[in-house]
C-alpha cells in the first residue's frame, strides 16, 4: 500500500501533458523509469527513495527548500476528490500542478543555474496554463 501511495504522484506526473516538448517527455520517461526501478515487490528502496526523505540519509538544504511546497502538494492531492474518476482526476491534477508551480517558483528564486531556471520557468508557464484549462473543464452531460 505504501508503495502505491508513493507511486501515485509519479503516475500522475507521467499523465501530465507538459506541452508536448519531446525533451520534457524524455525527462519524464527517464524519471518514471528510475522510479519504477526503485519499486520492487511492494517495497520502495534505492537512492531516489532516500532522497524523498523515506530512507536512511539526511536531507540537505536543497531538499529543505522544497519541503513546504511538497508537503502542501501531497496534502492537497490527498484531499482532492470527485464523484467520478474524471472529476477526481481533474481535482488531483490541479493540486499536483499547483505544487509543481510552487516548487518551480522556489527554483526560480534560489537557483543560479540558467538551465534549471529555464526548466522551472517552463513548468510555471505550462502548468499554469493547464491549471486554467482543468478549472474550466466541466463534466460531460449524460
């Protein structure tokens, strides 16, 4: 069960369109593959698991910078609900995207690396657009 809860945000992230950029898609695919390699027989292990604060090792200053937005995102995703799969998906993805924007804003405020700043700005731009699109979505009338 724990592995399923940890895998949920990764699966939701994989479902993000991300604007269709092939480089972004390759990054998402690589991330999903790394995560899948750490999940075996219902147990989560490996360096990615430790980096998420679930294993041995200590969090660094970089991790601390994202602790609040990450915790907020997970809390909002868990609280997001819907009467149908469609409604629940949209509600959870809005919370997920809002968390991504918050984390990207941390990177924009603190990163000195131009490539990281470019990626973070792309996240802000695309995820903000997708949040608006999801908020405008209405269930189809049956």
